[in-house]
C-alpha cells in the first residue's frame, strides 16, 4: 500500500511539474498584419458617403455625422472597392481595439493622411498595423 501511495505522489508531482513548466513556456506570437488602403470621404453630390444627422450649437460640439466611406486599394475611385478626423495634421493616428472574425480582440494603430482635399470631400490614405 505504501508503494502505491508513493507512486500516486510521484505521479501527482510529475503532473504539477509539467503544468508549471507549460506556464513558463513562451506563447506563440500571432502574426501582425499591415493593411494599406484609401478612404473616399464624399459629403457632396448625388451619392454622399457622409451625412450630418445632428447639428450641434454654433461651436459644433455635438455635431453627429454618419459615415459609410468607400475603401479602395489605390487613390483612384475607379479601382475595386475593398471595404466600407485633425484633418490639418500631416499624419493622424487612431487606435485599433477589437474587431470581428479573424481580427476579434485585435489591437493596433492606424496612421492616416490626406491625399487630396476638395473641401468638403477628401481622399485619405490609411496604413493599419494590427495584431490579431
């Protein structure tokens, strides 16, 4: 009976050691992704992609705009659509938190700049760096 108890203790100790060893092993790094595309922000014309739905006071605090901008792989709007801001800064930065599908719980950042501005319409270039 004593040898059975020693065997059980040795087995339990081996399991604990294996579990602890697994805890200190480095986790596999998820591959980061770099996405590059252009956003076409159109507020005028027959088919605007951004519409102001709430007018705030004279300070414009509270203005609300609904945006459904077209995303393309190049600055030209004639290329295939690949998806659906301090505008004076040469490069702006946004954070990426969350996502869906392959990018669920992703984190990262976006660097974006204005390629062309025909007020109030604009084409913006975006570089998205994300860790899925």
